[in-house]
C-alpha cells in the first residue's frame, strides 16, 4: 500500500477565515472530547479486542452465538471501559461501563453504534432503523426513506448523528448539518463507503471508502489516503483536534494521516486473537 496526499476538497473553504455560526453552536465544550487520543481499541468479528497505544486490554467476548457476530466497540469517555455490540443488538459492558437493557431488534442487523454519553448509546441497523439505549435520545431514522443500499456506519455527536450508507449517502439527524455525500466518488471508484468520522467541532466529517479513499466534507480537511490497500479499509478515526485521522484495515493495520502518530510500537499481544477487524474506537 502507498500513501497519497494530493486529493483536494471539493467544498468551499472561504469560511475557514471566520468560524461559522454552526461551528460556534456545535463547538465541543466537553473536556473529555478534546483530550488527545492515547490509543485505539480494535474489535474483531469474533469478539476479541486488541489495544494499540498507551492503553490496556480490559476483556473480550469468550463465546459467540452462531450467526451473531460482534460488530462495534465504543469506548467510554474516561478510557476505562468499552461496550461491545452484537449484530442482534446485545451490548456487553467491559471495564467501568454501564450496562443497557436488552433492545428488541426485528428489522435488520445492527451494523454500528456510537455513544452520546457514558449512559447512552445509539445503534444503527443496516435497514436504516435506529435504536436509542439508556439516556440517548432518538432523533429519527432512515427506515422509511427507501434506501438504495444498506447503512454501514453512524457518527454520533452531542447534537445528533449522521448515518452513512454503503453507496456513500449521508443522512443527518438532530442538529447535525448535511454537508455532502460520497455517492458519486464511491460509484466512480466502484468502492463501498464503510466508515464516517465526525470532525471534533461537529461541523464536518470524513467518509472512508473500502479502497482507502477519503472524502472530506464540511470543514473536515483532507490529510491523505491509501493507494491500493492490501486489505479493505473498515474504519476511520479522527484525532481530537481534527488535524489528522487513522485509517484501519480488516487485518488491523493502522495508517496515520496528518499531524498524528502511529501505534505500531505499542499495544499488547492478545493470545488467541482471531477474526477480521470490524470496528475501532479511540481512547482519550
């Protein structure tokens, strides 16, 4: 795989001189969300967790039900625990995290999740349905929007959330703002849109395609992409200040872009780690 940094944003950057009203409104004021990322937890489809960076291994799933893989890992704000989410909506708390009551999933499989706080989770289903757990607020779903392709990811902010579909369509809910979709680029490249990461200020997002291409939207800045990755990209994670991001492939390789470092020299060796990487979560 090689790195490319010559792609330019196809949005208007004239607003960069002055902070927009929407940016002021959505600016992060939660200290837990502006601390530097000190590590990343990777989750495999078999429920195993791999820590990268200055963090530890807190636990994993011992046994899986047939046909019910793990699909998402979400860290709490203190970095002392995480939730592991299953395709059927089951959520297992690991470390110092709160548990959630069982949710009824009868319209598709859970594909992604995000935290609204340490007591609330939003689950996104492939069909566009959305489930709010704990103190999280339900702000709408895409179940009745006639989606042309399944939902692949969700980016949750303090003011709402964005759903991303496999074709690159982005749908906003709550007080989040729609900036762009990546449908044209995804179609041109014959690639799937697999992950969306919100800018820390909430006024933009990055969309990662399975072939390593990155589409910046709103005030999100392009920092680079991967040319011909050896394995499909599965996740993109933004740094705490938006000055960089990590692309993660299905084998667990982590590629840093922008003003950030990598994690190759850190982390623990996890015995019996199996399965392809399906999700990653930053730890602050």
